[in-house]
């Protein structure tokens, strides 16, 4: 993992470099209520795996958001799309400079940040993944559950102000939209970004036909369902869920993959918070 201080990169003492984990840091001047100059930065994790986050020098508080992986529906799901991933955030979490936090994104269990490197260590914030047709939900922290597909389209990921959309509902609160619910191959649900909410966000319409569900705030749209095999359409593939946390669409031969989970840590936690002050 690479940190940046005054524009110059340096390596933290723990936590390996990975193309799916990024860290930025810039010095900010001292503010009222802050005892010293504090490091302003962020670290993002956007693919399944186990990571270590080393608290930068001078940082005594962080804020973080976790979005669970979207569900991948089995072909025997009864023509129901995958559930959207849950979203959870927590602000002003006390930490110590140099402390190691353990970050995990798992398609089955969810997205979590712990103080100890085991499944029973202190959980600071976390959200569960969609599992098959079941949506994810907050585990620790404030947040919402993913969308439950009301048809074959995948459910949208949870938003910062509401649960994920179903295939028949217009998303709200920054949530991802449901995928189009049509027949033997349908669209995946929309995902949600890691940078929080803003008051100017306008809710998109839910997915239609075999189209993917629209993106929630900062996320990506789900993919459309597809069929292959020429004019006879012999293989039916559900659309993939969008990043982060969109549920996969139903496919009679292969369900669409759920969108990846994601985690973002920002600091200092005393000055930056979810959902409206996380830029």
C-alpha cells in the first residue's frame, strides 16, 4: 500500500501493494479542536481479498464505509435475481498512529474492518454480502440493506439514505436500481460508490426489459442480460451486477455475477464523515 505525503510516495511498514487498494494522503493545516496538524487522506479497497491498513502518523480518528458483494443467483433460483449488497458506515472511529486494522472483502461473508486478524475480533464497521437471492444488510454501523429482486432482474445495492431498489421500484437515497425483469435472462442491479451522498443526486428509473439497473450515486450500472447461440438463443446469461454491490441478474443457464464489494477509509474522522462530508 502506498501513501502520499506532500506529494511524495512512501511505503507503510505493513500492507502490501495491490492494484485494488489505493491510498492518498495530504497534509491539512490544524483546525479548531484538533491538537496538531492532521493528515487528510483516504484508502480504498475494491476487490475481494484480505488487506492491512496502517493508520498514518498523526491520525487518531477515521471514518469508513463498507459495501457488501452483490448476490449471484443460482439457475434453480425460481427465476429470481441476486440480492444487492448491504451498506454500512461509521464515523469518528478512534485509532492510534501505526495501528494495524484488518480489512476484508468476501463474496460470501461481506465487507468488514476489524482490529484483530480473525473472524471474532472487534468489528469496527461491516456490511454483509448478498447471498444468492438474499440481500445483504448492515452488520455494524449505520446503513441499509440491499434490494431484493421482485423478478428476474438483480436487486440494487443499498444506498446512503435508503435500501437498494427492487426491479420494480425507482431507487432513492443514492441506492442502485434493480435490473430489468424479463424472462430467461435479465439485467443485473446497479451498484453504489464509496464517496458518500450529496444533495444534488437525482434518482434514476429502475431497469426495464433485459437492461441492467441504473447506478446509484458514484457507482456503476448493472449489465444487460444476454443470450447466445444464434437466432435460436440456446444459452441464457444473466447480466452482472454493477460496482459496488449490485445483484446479478437471473439466467436460465448462468446467473450474472454479483458486483464486487468495496471499502473506503477516510481521515481525519473528526473532520470527515459519511454520508454528506466524505469527499
